[in-house]
């Protein structure tokens, strides 16, 4: 449970850092709105259970917070007069509707545990979250250098999933039930972040504010 709470706090922190970074610098340079749109799809498909049953006030609060924060970030990049002019739509060009949405839906239909709408959408959200970072990764590769606050946002976003893997490992060691779909999707997500983590740690050990990525 402690790993999960730590992961949730890192997840919230990643969005707070990103919002602060955009407002502080008054630009969206290097930020992928497509990644935020994918996360919005993830949350909308995963949190439909808010209308089906109640788990806890903490659960409701965190789900609503993710939806609101993500919606706010999309609003700033797509619609705000202050920030939208700095959004690099050409650089944020990964066609996620072509390479991510369809394949993740197919995987959800194949691997869902129960063929009802909520379970299919939950499984879909797990697979989609694993690759939601790809447009941001693609954008960072094009820029070859990640600004300081942006790098903190990306690190927190990846570390959140790492703590969830610690949580699943703890449950497995205690013979508690775990979702192997969640675990598999989480591992895929960590693999995508691994390269960035390496260069992020190198940059911080060298006291460099920005993270330089290989060509």
C-alpha cells in the first residue's frame, strides 16, 4: 500500500511540475500534447467505474484529480491564448491514432479477463497507458535535449509506474492477487523510460540542469 501511495504522489507531482513548468516559462516548448491526450483517454476509459461503484474517498479524489489536471494541461496547450502559440504541433507529430489506439484495443479484446464493457475498457486503458509516453519520447528525441523542469516531470511520471511495480512485487511475495495484464503493461512502460532514466541520472550526477539525449 505504501508503494502505491508513493506512486500516486509521484503521478500527481508529475502533472503539478508540468503545469508549473508551462506557467513559469510561459511556453509549451518540448511538451507533447498528444501524450496528455492519450492519458486523458486512459483515464476516461479506466475511471468509468466511478459511476458503477464506490471504493473509497481517496480513490475518488485521485481519479478526479488526474482527470482535472490532465484536462487543464490539454486546455493550456490547445486553447489558451497565452500558451497555445508556443505549442510545437509539427514537432509533436507522432500518429498515435494509427499506431497506438487500434493495436491497444485489439490487445484488450484478446486479453481482457471478462467480456463486459467496463473490463474491456479497463484492459484497454492498461495497454494504452503503457505506450502513452511514446509521443513525448518521440518529441524529446527530435529535440535531443530536455529542459530541467520537463526532465523532472518525465522522471516522476516514470518513477510512479516503477513504484507500482514494487507494489505488485510485494503483493506477489505475500501471495496476494495481482493482475498480470497490469504487471506486463507496467514493465513495458518502464522499458520505454529506461533510456531516459539513464541519461537523467547521468545529468544530475554531473550537476547539469538539462538532460542530453543521444542522437
